[in-house]
C-alpha cells in the first residue's frame, strides 16, 4: 500500500479552541505549519517558543 503525503489545502475560518474568526495571516500560518486552526493566542499556548527550548531551565 502506498502512502501519500497529505497537505492542508484549506483551513477553517475559526479557532478550534475559542471559536474566534482567524485572520488571513493566522490562516496562512496554519497552512504552512500543517497544524490545527488556532488563533494567535492559542497557537502561542500550544507551540512552545524556540528560544525557550534552547534556554536551560532555572532548575538545572
């Protein structure tokens, strides 16, 4: 069985968490990332900042 790579071609108009209408920039970001349709606020909560991953935690 061949597996094809699937990409998003369309995205919902609203955030999957809060239901707010997504801006054009937010919709474009969802298409590029292939992730869930999230507004900027919820995308920031879901996806950790790359700078935070590189910085050691204070406990270390």
